C-alpha cells in the first residue's frame, strides 16, 4: 500500500514539474547588473568604514554606525550620509611639510 502511494506521488511530481523555465530572459545580464551594483555598495561601505575609523567619534558611536552599515548596507550608507554629522567629527587634516631635523 505504501509503495502504491509513493509511486503515485512520484508520478504526480514528475508530471507537475515544468519542462522548461519561462520568463527568465537574459539571466547573464541580470547577474552582471546585480554584481556591479553589489560591488558599488561594497566600495561605498568600505569608504564609510575608513571614514568612521579616522573620525573622532566616541567608540560606541563608531561601533553602532559600523554595525548599521554592515548589517543593512544600502539603508546604512544612506542613513550615514543623511543623518551622521560628518563635518563635526572630521578633524583629520592632510600632512603638511615639516622640517626634517625638527628645527
């Protein structure tokens, strides 16, 4: 009895399986676009991490911003650029010419 039920279920599953996938169009094009977009998001997130670690924010705020950007990359970088007071904590300056002998 069990064999008959299993055989019937297997035949029904084979009959219900699609013969060809429809509606996918050009899969390579979609994969490439997603890869490029993902790479751009990665670059922006790395830039944010570098800016965070160079900033003079308290360590707790640095960690919170880093976690937000890490777990929610797109929402995180939008929130960081719109809500973070970046100018207030950007106190690092370019290295200028200094005397070699300390004179």
